[in-house]
C-alpha cells in the first residue's frame, strides 16, 4: 500500500460550513506510507467522500468535531474490489 492515493471531496457541491463559508469541490489528496498511514486535514462537521483506490474504498463520512480521528471510527470501511475515480461520481 506504499504511496497509494487517498482522495477526499466535499459530499455537497458547493459545501457550506456552519460559519457560512463555501468549500470548493476540488479533491484533497495525499498518499499513504508503506504501513498504510495517511493524514488529511478536513473541515470539521462537513461531509466528504473519501476514496482509497487501491482498496476499492469509497464512502461518505462526516468529519467529527475532534482534533484528530481515525478513518475506522467514522466509517464502516466496505471493500468492493473495484478501482474508483474520485472525480467521476458515476463510478
């Protein structure tokens, strides 16, 4: 899983924060380490669609109002074994 891409895009377009700020639907991306670790800085209380291509993972999550949180704590991590494209909503 070394250097696998991880994407997050706001689930709504445009997403609006509780403060009234609009969030662009541009994908936020990072890569994993050799152990599968990754970090994404996302806005709290906003729903994002997270995609991990190498796992065939794509799920909507709501970012909790916490300093940090693990992906397993905010998702059920379904695996569908299908490569996905975070820019194409019709995958």
